[in-house]
C-alpha cells in the first residue's frame, strides 16, 4: 500500500478531515498538534476500525458520521491492517500486540496469560449477563459505573473489592439492571416533575421509618431486614436453636423460628408500604408510568420490587449497589478474575520489559516513535 486516503466527518469532534498520505517515499508519518486539536479523536476513530465498531460524535450523536479510510485502489483498509497503540493506558492490551514479539517463547507466554485472564473474565461476565438482563456492553456498563469511562473493567473490579468482600449479603442481586437502566426509563426518571414525586415519596417513607416499631433509617430498613433474615435462615441459625431479640421502644421480643421472624418483618414492611400517605405518593408516580409499553413494563416491575423506589433519587448510587450485589453473588468468580489479572499483569510487564531489550520488531516500533520528527 503506497497511499492512504482519509475522509472523516463528525468523528469524536472531528468536523471534517480529508487527507492523503503517500507512503512511496516514507513508511511513517508523525502528526503533531497542540492539545485539544483532535489527535485523540483521530486515534480513536482508527481504534474503532481496528475492533470493527462504528465511529460517532459523542456530543452530537444524531449527526451523520463519515469514516472512509481507503487504499490507493479505492478499497477500504481492513481492521487487520490497523494497529493502535494506546498511550498512558495501564490496562492496554491487543490481540495484535503478540505479533510484535518475534521471540516465540515470549509470544507464547504473552498469549497464554491473556487467555487465562479472558477465560476467567468470560465466566464472570456470563453470570452477570444473566443477573443484569443485558446481552451486550457488560464491560462498558461496569466500567462507566465506577470510573466514568468505558474501558476500565479491571480498574473497576479492583476499586470495589472492599465492598464485595466485606461479608455483607447482596441487597440488590434480585434486581434486573436492564429493567431500570434503559433509555425510556432513564428519560422518565430524569424528568423534573418525576424527580419531585420520587423525592416526596422518599420523604414520606423516611418519616414512616422513623416511627417504625423495629426499622431505623439508614441502619435497618425493610430492604436489609429481609436480607438479614434470609442470611440467618440460609446459615441454619434457627435450626441451631439460636434466637433473635427485636428491640422496640415499648418492649423486647424474642424470635425463635424463621417463621416468626418472617412474619414480624412482613407485618412491619406492609405497615409501611401500605400506609395511605405512602400509597398516595406512589400513585402520583404511577400516573406518569402509562405513556408507553416500556414505562408500563417498568411500572409492573416497580409494583413487584418497591424496595428500589427509595433508591431512585440517586441513580448513580443505585447502579453501584446493583453491580456490587451481582459481584457478591458471584464472589468466587470475582476472586478468580482478580487473581489471574494481578498475576498476569505482573508477568506481562516482565515480558514487555524483556522484549524491549531484544533486537526485535517490537524494538523497531519503539525506535520509530522515539525518533519521529
């Protein structure tokens, strides 16, 4: 290939760019520009091509995007012909990276490490897909939830390790992420009048919690009461003839069986959720949930899972709680992927460092970047 013809429009802030690169006299080109002049956008557009996804404009997603990158014969270049090295990305890896390692043993070790990490990752993602109801973009959703960018899965998993292994039971592992975090529902929840109705509901709920016989705001509400009850039952607490004392302002009640505990929690929960004022507040929200089928589906889901109503005021926090609950529900798979990632990251750094000392194609690539003018 002697020439590369580029025609870009609305690619990550690049309004329009037409350029022909002629490689007949030079095999490399260096692009220099001040900060903020779309060098990263240019790189990201080529990265999209290399992984087979469409480019777009993040600020104006409705604008038509053109991405034409052709050889001198007018044919598009293939994704296999593009290799983007990402700067300052500690998590960077590429299927094409191993082609830079001419040393066969280094290449074998490099591929083997990535295979192990990917194997554990796929096991975890398979379970998370089932729990969340999502088919695609699991990695992106997790990454954006905990880092605000879409390509930091392992950074995200490490960041929440303390919360995942703290010993508490998952509170929201039975909640479907897809039912809440989809375009129609999010647009509804972000509307000003809906936010006001949700805030009013939470105020009434908090007031009822304050006057509850057993529940306490921020400590022991109807959500975590059910989680604690389930944990005791799952671990044979009552079968071992232990008992639980529930303290109220008036008295202290001793609970001897799971049936007694379930009954007390259910009665207290119903007393709150069926309170006329709270029901009325919910009905105000409910009236707005009949605009289309997606919102009617969400309405049905809310009726079955009213525990999430008090969480809807802070969607970012709810996102984190749901993903952490899913990871708690898959603690062994979560631990395995972190073990392989940490072990692999250390080994990969050693491999790359060794490759740097050899007169290989990898060294040639580094020299090109060091000597570019």
